[in-house]
C-alpha cells in the first residue's frame, strides 16, 4: 500500500512548509509521508529552513530541492496550509510571526501533534 500523504503548503514552499514536512516525516506514523509545496514557489529553499533544522530531528528529513508548486503536488491525502489560504485545506495560522527558533518550535509542535493524531486514528 502506498504511503498516505500530507502536503504542507505555504506562500513560497521554501520555509514554513519545508520545516513542517521535515518535522512530520521525522515523527510520521507508519504509512504516512509528508511533502511541501508553495502557492507561488521560490526558486530555492530558504536558508532559514536549513539553519533552523540543523541539530533537530528535521535536519535529515529536510527536502533541499527546488520548491514545488501546489499545482504539481500529488492529489489526495491531507493538505495543510500554513499562513495562507488553500481551498479544502486545513489551515494553520502561526502565532509566532517572526522567522526564528520560536517559530520553528511552533511548526515542530504542530507537525508532531498531527503525526501523533494520525497514528492514533
């Protein structure tokens, strides 16, 4: 059976969604996998994503390739929109608005909680 997919989406697919997917994959329940996408993807991953993942469980899971457009993401599964609007997606509005360790920790907590919820249900 192919893994079920969570697609994390943010405006540019280079930072918030990248970290969420990496933290989710580090804690993913059996049969689940996450990917990331952007509404209007940047040309490359954000340096902040690389820096903030360093030394965490997300570091080895961080997708480092060019951000993918939401339109190119695999259909189906669960979609989580982070600080952006995507039709049919669960929406996460982060309480920490400044890029940095506190925002990374909020993304990590939410991604790990989602992984836990999916493993329970």
